[in-house]
C-alpha cells in the first residue's frame, strides 16, 4: 500500500478581529504551506477544506473562501462543515486510493455569530438535549464534574493544566476565580478566535522529494460515540481509546502529543485514553485553551505534531482532534519520521 506524508504546514491564529474575510485568512497560509512543501498549486490533485457558515453568521462565506484555494483548473474538491482534521482524513483516504499524488487540506474560522450557544446546540440530540438549550460550558462542566467524582483528578489538576497552557495564569491565581459553570472557571475554557490552517499531503516519491524528513502518516482513525450524554461515561473517552488502540498507542512512547482540548479537563481525559507510557512533550504549541479557532483547531494540532518531524526534532508524534459535546467524536493521527 502506498504511504502518505505531511510535507508542509502553516497556520495563523487571530486573537482579535482584523476585518479580513475568509479568503484573506486562508490565502496566506495556503501559500505558506505550499512553499514549505516545495509544491506548486498545479501539483495539487485533491483539495479538502473545512469551515462553518453557521459560526460565521453569514451565508455564502464558504464560497468566498474558495478564492484563496487552488481551484482552477478544476480538480477534486470536498468541503466539510467540520474541523479541518476530518477533511484531512478524507483527503488521506483519497490519496491512498490513488486519486492524486498530492493534496491540500485547509480550514478557516471566523466565528462572528452573536449567539454561538445556539449554533453549537445544533450538534445536540434534537429530542432530549437540544430543547433544554444547554450551553457548551454547561455540558463541559457536567463532564468535568463526572471526572472529579471518579476520583482520578481534582480541581487542582485542572488548574495545573491551565497554568501549563496559558502564559498569564498560575495555579494560585486560578483558585480564586469565580466559576462560570462549576467546577469550570473562565481560564478552564478555551479562548475562541479566528484563524486558518493548511497542510500539504504527498504520496511516496513526491513526499520524499518535498522534504528531508516527511511526516509519514503511520495510521489515522476516528470514532464517534452516542449523542445520548446519559448513555456514556463522561469521565472517559471510549472513542479516543478505540482509535488509539487501533494505532497501537497504549503503552508506547510518543515524542510529541498535541491534544485538541477546548476545556482543561478534556486534556486529562484524552491523555489517559491514548495511554502512552511516555510522552516527551505534551501540547508544546500551547493547545486549544489560549487560542481556539473553531473548525481549524484540530487541524492545527495535527499540523503542529507533524511539524516537529518536518523540523527534525521528533521521530514519532500524535495529533488529536475532537468534535461535538463532551468529546463525542475523536480522531487520532500517528506520524513517524522513519517510513
């Protein structure tokens, strides 16, 4: 079977709105990723993109973003209303099937909708949960409480995660903050912002020609759990466990692990679910807490993990992405320097 590698990656996070539209956000990172991969737009046979018009609050913005992509002459292009990590999965499958020699995957986020709670509520069970109109933080708090009640972690562990991810926070300061949804405080919840990411995939020979250290995708798996929150143990992530087991990660050594955790307690749950014996560096990028461009955050985690191999700093890395309430849908990508 042919092997696929990530050979170029670029991203940009915009903490404060600067007036740029989707095309202006995604265009520069696409150019940077192609340049890093030493691949021209003409070499791209498959384009995978991801974003959300619902979160933007403006219909048609996805079509506008295509101005920043290599769409002419016509080629296979698939767009998902999901995180870019899942567009990566689809593009990887297309290359494995022999549809092209190189693919571009990109994601963009400009969450300007004034009522994000209602937008994200569309992911909930439409009969039993959505009518209650719970906010994302309220649902995350239920999960955090379940984790604490399990006895594995306490609020101090959540504070330590926050202090490790946010440069402006310390464990001592966090204890005095009021709850936004007990047991979560404001710093336990990610800072939603705008941003974009792009990475380039290449197969076999082209991958070797593009980079001295391609990040070969040794495996990628995604699993989803029931939408019924009361029908699963929220203190664990069985979908992440299943994906990690499929890739042989439990009991292994990982040089770099990038976890997509919009809430502090979710980092603890995901790391436990992956089950590695040793992790050299956990979320060296800072993770999702300080900057969360929804729909691009998961792709950034995978791209950052791949970049550690591309730079020659690591041999075995893992990127994780999630979607849905309480870690409902999870994707795990294993990358290795040695083919």
